[in-house]
C-alpha cells in the first residue's frame, strides 16, 4: 500500500494505492488521521485501490465519524469496481459519502 497526499487550497486529496488489509491497516489509519488535520475538505481517491479488508472498512467508518465531529467535509472518489462491490455488499455505500 502507498498513500499520497496533495493539498490544493483548503482541500487535501489522499490517494490510496494497492490494498488495505490487516498487514497495513494501522499505517493507513495513522496516515488518514494525520491528513484529516491539514485541510477543511478531504478527498479520498480510491482510483488505484485494488482491495479493502474488513479491517480497512472499519478505518473509513471511524474516519467518517471523526470528520463529522471536526466539521471536515469528506468525500470518496474514483472507487474501483472491486472496491465498490465490497462497499455494496457490506452496506457501506449507505454510510460513506461516495461520488
């Protein structure tokens, strides 16, 4: 897994490349938490995310709660078909702001 950040004005875009699973879930969570404090808007780009495990899903549920509590607008974009299928089967499409 690789995580890239780009800040443009009041928006930070976090691109996640590869897979989120039990081996790197802590690293991913720490990176997303750190990014959350850098801008008023947060875009999660999943265009190059191939897979997300149940541990990874938990990260995004917690991130959603944190962004709401801190008044940060979060949106998830460019979700790959495989990851979209996982979000759909688990019901996360109803819990996360996916464009």
